C-alpha cells in the first residue's frame, strides 16, 4: 500500500554533492528524475538491450553509479554487474569475467587505465560502450583505440542541476548537446545573482 501512494515528484533518494563550494549539500533526486535519467542514458544514449551487461565499479552513493548505471539497466532489461571497487590493474579481467558490454566511468578513471602497462589482452573483451564524464580530449582517441571501445557516451551534468549535455551521436571529444530547451543568462560574478536590465526587471526576467 505504501508504494501505491508514491508520486513521480516525491523524493526517491538524496545525493550529497562533493562540497566544492562549501560543505556537502543534499541534492533531491525525485522518482521522475531518476527514471528519466535511466531512460535517457540506457535507452536513448546507449541503446542497451536485454542481453547487455553493464559493469559498474563506482560507489552507489554517486549518481553515476545509482542513476547512470542502475537506472539504465532497469529501463532496458539489461544486467548490472556491480564490482566491489575500482582496480586499475584488474579492471579488464573483471570486465571480461562478467561478460560486460558497457561500463560507467568518472573523472580520471580512463586515464588510470591508460597508465597501466599495455597488455596483449587490452582488446580481448566484449565492451562496446563506455558512459560517464571526465574523459579528457588529450586521451580520448588513445583510450578508444587501445581498448577497442566503439562508443564513448560522454555527458555533462550535475546531481543538483536541471539539464544535461549528452554525446548521443558518438562524436569524439565532446559532451554533445542538451536535448531540453534552455537559455544562457548573464550573471554578476561578485554577487552570483542573475543580471537584469530595466526592461527585464519590470517583467521579472533575467538578462540573456
């Protein structure tokens, strides 16, 4: 009876930000945001199928683990292979052991893999896709070529944000585009408040 009363706008869970602008803050993930995140990543971006295995070595207290990885498989019928931790030296062996076809990364994880000594087995796995954020342009092509990754689904977003930019069309060295409407507004760098001219202030609108 409890689940029957759950609404899409109700909080599903809280993600605590890293605190780069102060103490960590709780970001509310509603059921709607979580489901849309999974559909957007799993269906539209990665096009996962029921026979895909999505490998996640990231903690589930981070949205790349909880939403990008877990929600993607729930929305597509794929399988989630959840590792206990990330190991640069044992990553590809673990990926191969699970029969993974996709995995999620964050930050410099891909660079850590590149920093490992080349092995004859670097390309002997079934991974076709990698999704995440933080793959730098200077290692992008080397990463794809060395490990034979066909599709890098880089994206740019934030747990507390309302938009995301996604590399949906597999273009190299880019975070892609935002599929939702948005506007860029001018901000006062001192007060961090949006700028408004006389005309826009009367209308209560920000200055584009």
